[in-house]
């Protein structure tokens, strides 16, 4: 089995966590191994004895071979592949495998993550409609999470402006969540790039979305928060971006508005306040 196939196979191992998969990858990479035996997989998983026993039995029953043939029919890229994004590969617990639909070459473009409140206000919508066309004209590709609100509006504004956008989803590629974004998800896959680290048939789970946020932050050179309440997934993305030494920028808002409370506090914490889109483009001057 080739290394990329082994990494793909790890995605099928029941109960193996993101951290566990990354730990196995590090062991392979540091020791120049292509594959390792199941006993070492269990050891590196750091799972409980009971969970290791489940994996051991699953492995020897060999039923996984059917799923493995099925999963190989999807487009995927692994952390050992040349086209795997370098920015993402340096992140802690980087995904060892990504499933995708669309143009993988977009990963080599200057990428800006734009995320924000699910209940976007007219202010947030106005910012996106005014700024996104300028960012696209300047050669940037947008990245967001296909959630309602700012995410959805970012993808739509990008496509309307004739630009390219990357959607990172918290389900498998065969699912759309929320349902109302299913047509948009199809558009992103056709006109841009759709990415998931989950098995293609995996349904949405609450834990997936914070996990998905680290990919949005990890792929991008700059992370822009347009609107965010005090406690929101957008702030999680911003904090991850800061931890990964990305540039975090935020649109300031009224101090008496819930949707601007998170962005204003981000600015107080050190994020760069953005007043015009030209500021964002200047952050990419070293990319070109």
C-alpha cells in the first residue's frame, strides 16, 4: 500500500481522532515510513483499551475493504502530496486527508478567509457587497464555511463578481448543511473548490464545525471577521488564525450592536481594524 492510500485508509479507522491521525502522520514522516502495522496504529492512537480493541476487531474482519474501494472513487489529497497546501501543512493537527470537488489549483492562490455572524445585519451585507468585488479584482480568492450569514454572502458575492471561492464544510461532500445552501454548495464545487476532511457520506455533527474552522484559518493568508457576536464560531476561527501566526483583521462596528461586539473586542485584543478593502490587499504584497 502506498503512503497516500495508507493515509486515506486511516480516515476509515473507527474512533481514530484528528489528533490521533496527525500523530500517526508525524511518526511516519519523522521515520520515513510508508505504512505501519495495526499494532503501532493502536499505540499511537492513544485511545482507551476498549476503543483499541474495537479497532483491532474491525481491522481483522476486513469489512473495511469494501469501504476503502468506495472511498477511493472520490477525489482526495493527502498531506504527503505535492499539491497539499503548505500553509495548512504547518498547522498543529493538520488534516492528513482532504476530500474535494472542483479546482484544486485554487489552493496555490492568495487566499483570504472571510467569516462572520450567521445573522448578518444590513451593515455586514453592505461591507461584503462593497468590498468583495474589489478583493476579487485584486486577484484574491475567498475562503469561507458555507454557513448562513456572512459565510454564505461571501461565497455569493464572490461568484457574482466573477471570482473564485473555496468552501470548507463540516459534513461529507455528499451532504449540505444547512439544507438551504445546497444549491450554493453545488455552485462552489463547479465554479470554485469544495473541501471536507470528513468521509463523503458523513452527516453533520456539532463537533465538526469548530474542527472545520481550523482549516479555514490554516489555508488562508489573512482572516477577516466582518461581524461577530461576543461568543461565536467566527471568533474561534480568528483565535486559531492568531495561533497559526496569520494576519487577523476585523471590521469595526457600533458599540451598541450585538453583531459588532465580537469584532470590536477582537480589535481591542490586537486584530487589525479594517476601514477600506485596500488595507486587506496590502497585506498580500509579499505574496506576489
